[in-house]
C-alpha cells in the first residue's frame, strides 16, 4: 500500500537491512546500501561477514560509502564494482557545534575529551592502555570520558588501580543534546575507534 520503489539499507551487520535488500530484489524493487564502517579480511568473523555481503549484494543497484577509503574497503569486501559505489561524506549541523573556550573546565589543565560507546570497536581497550601512560608523563592532563557500554568496567577498574580518580572524570551516558557542552570542555578530542571510516565526532571538533 505504500507503493515502495526503493529499499535503502544501512550497516553491514544489520540483519534487518540485509534481509530487506534480499526481499527487495525478489519483489523487483530497487535496492541501495550505505556503508559506514571499515572491516578486515583475515579473522573468522569478517571472513564470514564478507561472504554474506557478496551473496546479498550480488545484484544490488547502487551503494554509498561515507569516505573514499570506505568505498575501496566495501568494493573489496563485497566484490562490488567500484563504479556503482558513490561517496557521500558525513556531515554535521555546525550551528549546533560552536567553540566556546570559556566553557573549558577544569581550568589550569589540558583537558582531553573522549566520548563514544565504551565497546571494543570504539577502542575502549586502547583507552585503558593509554590513559595511565599519558597521565604519568603529563601531570597537567585531565581526561573527560563520556559514554557507556560493556567496556565501562575495565575503564573504571583502570582508574581505580592506577589511582587516577582525580585525573579522570567518568560522565557515563551523555544525552545527544549535551554532547556539544562536553566537547567545549576539552582542548583535545581523543578518538580510538578501530573501524571508523569517517568519524563525525572529528568533523565536529575540527569546526567546533
């Protein structure tokens, strides 16, 4: 009844998205896929995923990648002709992200902001490794960590075991509307993601 003509799916690991593309082709509808993340080629999980993509995307009409490196990665993973993959970079509304140095707190420190889901793919394990090293070498550094997830406990354990309670601030989950205020507190934004192909947060920080 909706008179659908095009099915547009996102994210390689979305079962719903992949099934939608499969059913779209069987129903004679146009199918488009947008990719957001980089994946490898040499571990069991990505080998299996890449095989699935080759099957589901075998007769897809078009694909979109958020960066040129993502386009190359997707083409190799899914055996897609690069000519059907368009690059449309991520964008942000810069009116919502404006700098304000007066919001930096605490003062008399160099504030490093990390804000992301605390998961393996977002590099939470790297965060655990580098925070104590940076703090030991640079006594003026103060970390502000926003986000929640399954890796939160190892971050909290690191803070406690290294005695960094006065050097690392854990914000927990941050509402989207409050993200700009958290970013304004920092001098440096730290990104440890393992799979970002075009990090929106970095774009925000470059302009905001």
